[in-house]
C-alpha cells in the first residue's frame, strides 16, 4: 500500500466528517451501503496524490 499523500486541513476535515458518517451508518446494521462515502474519501485522496505529484514535478 502506498503512503498517503499530505492532506490540507480542509481535506482532513472532510475525511473526518465522511468517516463519522460511515460510522453512523454502520450502527444501522451490516447491510447498509457505504460505497458512496468510501468513493468520496477515495476521490479526496486521489486529488491529494495528484497535487503532491504535481508539486514534486514542479520542484525539479
């Protein structure tokens, strides 16, 4: 598994909020769908990775 990219404060807050929503949904039962929230977290991490790669490329 690749190391997580550095996140901005706003991204950390969004991931924390989405994680809390996933936990709340999990309390409803095992059959609750969490895919939409997981995709949002994945999208935030993907954007952060792209930003880190771009910054690394520009630093060269």
